[in-house]
C-alpha cells in the first residue's frame, strides 16, 4: 500500500511555495482558501495539524474552535484530517486525537 508521503512527494521548495500562497499572513495566521487539489491540501494539513497536541483527546467542539481560527469551512478541514489519517475519531464522532489517546 502506498503511504501519503509516497503519494504526495513534495519538495521543500514546493512546500514553501504552497504555504506562502495559502497562509499569506504567516503560518500562525488564517488560511486564505482551502485548496481543491489533494497534494496542496496535504501540504496545508501537515502545517495545520501542528496546532494540535499528539495524544490529547479533543471534543469535536474544541476541534471546530481551533479550525475556525484558520478557515471558516472548518468541517471540510476536519473531514480531510480524518479521511487522510492525520487525526483519529471515536466511533460516535465525539472525540478526536492524533496518535494514541491519552489514558483517562
């Protein structure tokens, strides 16, 4: 099976160009638009996911608050995170996390 890294082979120059074009106010700022091309979405998602703690369990509402600061269409970004394995979601859709869930 092909990994995302293999599917979306990205050079550092390409990554920097995409991030510069979509985060015009800097990487800590909002996203101008969420791209339509999967490769660009992947690059953007790699950057946005850094705003979340690995292992911490988030409620959907908490995810939405963080993503709303980045882009008004937070649901599309959240769905991309799940569909492409950047984030995990509980079966009932109430909890989200990156990596392994913290105990308790």
